């Protein structure tokens, strides 16, 4: 029994010793192998690692769509084909040039590509294609002294003359335009050479792809506009990244070849509209692609606009019809602008300008009596006048000039002053604010300070200040600066500073909205893209109504001016509104600003013509406003011109209320629209 235990104890250590030996040998082999890898073969593996890399290329995804407030697609994407070029890491300029020369024979090089060529491009092309001539620009002695390729290049560039560059032929220009686009890309990243190629170009290039290394045909997309030119200017444009903004976009993950929004809504909402790019990961070994892996991209987020496209189409037709009916009434260019917005939310429902939509945002005019509501409220708040205070309206003499209303109105109170559009009532407000007493002709205490104070009050309504609309580069109008006391009176009746139609719309909306100035906006919601175009995806962002400020004036004073505007729309004194026949309760204010317009004769000389700017603001229904409208028709000649402003505003407001009960949707092409207009004329 004792012997068995002793044998067992001897057997266990023997097996452990064997196990330890095996482990020792394995570790020794591993250490030996690591030594061979690191010491003997290390350099070779490092070189191999350098030769094998992963490169990720990003392929553009379509931009988000735009819908109107009722879910109608207004900006879509359309499939187009583009020619791309993907250079390898070691592609030389000579190889690119050879490919560009072949492509030039297969595709049409458009004017836009040629226009992109800059002088330095021509110089570099001349150096590449004329190496012997370029070499002669420096002597051998100069090269020995310089011994710096960068400095040699700089001197060569300086010595290339216009005569040298004139040797580049038209065909070479086309080759250069193609190569320029090729040079803008990065290794293993596709770069667009030409977008929107024809089917014929696609077939021809496709047949020659075997001799065009790196060239491919890409399924791409371009913007399409379902309702043609309707609201087209405000949608904005897309294009290559502007040179001055390149660093900005590169710092945000864009690539040089990316397409971005360059104006208006496309620019303002670039971050939302840009798509999520598809990722193509290429594994390269010794400069050749040995494998690829693709991650699908996604269309950008969609925008739901505040605009009613059906109303917009109707309004555009009204403006065009009225302007062309009174074409002979204009001093110079025909023009008319309208902005329609919800005064409670700031949503822009329609906006148009005759042959210049964006003029409603960026062209400023003297607005005349339309702004008298702001002057009256300023006078109330300053204590210059009181509600129901009577002033005798008669011509007054200031600085040797006679200033008056359109007629002698006699004794009138504030409501009558708005109804009959008294200038003199507004003059007394301005004079009192400046410390001037007309009866004693004394004294102008602080004319510059009064200009500043009046501009402060007007700015509360949006007149002369930023409207804060969700668009880039919108005008704030022009300040007339500081004038004399008589100019101060002109200022009080809207004939000194200039404002835009959008500012005028924000002003009347502020009065309609009980003194709250809302931020005007064109985008109602941002939504995730839906796989079904006719359906909207989940809401990402909702542009809720934003109050910019509440004017200083009291509720009672605002109500007083609202009542005055209601009297305007129902007044027997107002030729603008007489027999207008509104079926809803309207508040309004007319305006006529006297202007002198410079006109150029056929011989190039210029002369001045007296005319007026017709302006009109209104909102309805009076008790619960849904719509506020501003109309501006500038540079109209004659004492009894075509009633542009009344006709445009009345018909546009009628259209808004009619669409509440009878909506057919916007028309998608001009032919259908023409048929509908003919039917309407027959019915009338």
C-alpha cells in the first residue's frame, strides 16, 4: 500500500516536468518567430503595409425635396448622368492630359466649363504641353544658381507672356477645361468632369471607357421645379462651392467637388438639405484597388414651406395682368411687388415681383402715406397728439416751402387724419417731437435727435430694420440720413427713408397683430426624407412663430389706429377703395409717394420725370386677421394712373378667401394654366 502511494507521487512530477518543457519550447518558438518578423522581415512588412491602404471616397446623395404648405412637391430631384474621373495615387499630369485629350473628342465642352478657366490654368497648361519652350525661359546658369524647383517654376511663370499663351488653340482650351476639372479631385475620390451629359455622350464615352482609366459614368441628380418658374427665384440655386467660402465648407466636412446651395432657400438651409453621402471604401495594394465596400447614402432632409403654391400662381397671374394692362403708366421699367403673410405667425403665403420676384426683398422705395399708422402711434406714445385730438389741416410754411395735404381738410381728429390721409396731422407730430411750435415758428430743439428717435419707433414695426426672414442677403432699405426740419416732415409721411415691400408687410402685420412683430419665414418644417415622395417623413424641426418685439405703444393706442385703418377701407373719401366691393371686413392704408425718376434719352443724356410710388397695405378679417398684404408699384406717371395697387391687392385678397372654400391645387404646367384662363374669360 505504501509503495503504491510513493510511485504515484513520483509519477505526477514527471508529467509536470514534461508539460513545462512543452510550454518552454512553444514560447521559445514564438519568441524566435517574433524576432524573425521584427528584425529580419520587419522592414519588408512595413513597406508592404505602406503599399496596402484603405481609402474612403464619398459619393454625393440627392438633396432634400421642398414641399408647399399643403404637401405639394415644388422642388424635386431628377436623375442625370455625369462623367467622373478618379485619379490613382501616382497619376501624373501627363497621364491626365492624355485622358483629357481623348475626352475632348467624345463630349461637348460647354461654356460654363470654359468660363471656369483662370489665367494660371493657361500658364500651367502651356508649361506642360510646351516643355522645350518652357525650359528656355531660364538659362543653364540661372538653374545652377537657383537649384530649387519651386523657384525655377516661379521664374518660369513670371516670364511667360500673353503672346506665348495666345498660341493655345480653341481645341486646347477645351482640353484644358476638362483637365482643370480633373485636377480639382483627390486620389481615389471621384471628381465630376461634366454634369448632365446627353444620352449620346453617355453611349460614346461608355464605348471608350477601356481606354480612359479612371473615367466613369455616374448616376447623379439635378434640381427640377414642378411648377416651372413659380416662386423659382426664392428657391435659390445650387452649384460649386464659391471660392471665397471654400475654407468654411472644408472645415465642415465638405469636399472641394461638392455641390452646395448658393442663394436663397438652398443656401439658407444647406445643412438640412445636403444628403448623407454614400461611402465607398477602396483597399489598394501597390497602387491598385484590390477590394471595395460600399455604404449607401441618404437623401437630405425635406423642407415644408409656408407658401401656398396655388395662391402663389394666382397672385403671379394677377400682378402680370395688371402691370401689362397699365404698361403705359410707368416712367421707366415696369414693376410691381406684393407680399402676403399671416400676421399672427409670420408665415409667408405668397410673394411676387413683376419679372423680379426678389425685388420684394431687395428693392427699397419711398412708401408714402402707408406708413402713417406708425407715425400716429409714435405721436400718441410721445404725447405729441392724443386720441380724438383735433388739428386744423391747412397748408403750412416751413423754410420757404409750402407743405400741405392733398386738399385742405379743415378740423380733423386722428381717425379722420388716417381716413383722409392728412399730411398736416403727421407734420404736427414731427414738429412737436423736434420741439418746434408752428404758431410761434420756434424752435427746432434737436433735429438730428428727432431723426434718430423716429427711426427707433419705425424700426419697431420693421421699417428700416432687419426683418429676420430666413433668407440670406435681404435689404433693410436706405436711410435718408439727417436733413433739415422740412425733411423731418417728409419723413413723417414716408417720403424720406426707403423701405422694401417685405418691411411694409411686416409693418402692417405688426399693427394687425396688436403690436407684436413676428419673424417672417418661408420654411415651416424640416422633415426626414420619406421613401415615398408623396408622403412626408417625421418632423425634425418645426419653425414655431417667433415674436421679435412688442412695440412700445399701448393696447388702446393700437386699437385706435386699427379703427382708423378700418375707416380707410370703408371711406367715401378714398378713391382707392371706392366701389371695391369687399365681401369681408378689411383694414387698410393707402400711400402715394412723390418721386423724381431719372430717365435716359436715346443719345445717352438723362432727364428727370415726376411720378409717384403707389403703395397699399391691408389686413383681414378686421376682428381676427388671417392675412396681411403689402403692395408696391413704383415709378408711375400721371395724375390718374392705372389703379395698380388697388386691383392687385383686392384680387389677391379675394383669391386667398376663395381658396378657403374651393381649392383645386396648383397647376403643373403652362398649357393647363392657359386653358383655365381662357375658360374663366368665357365664363365672365
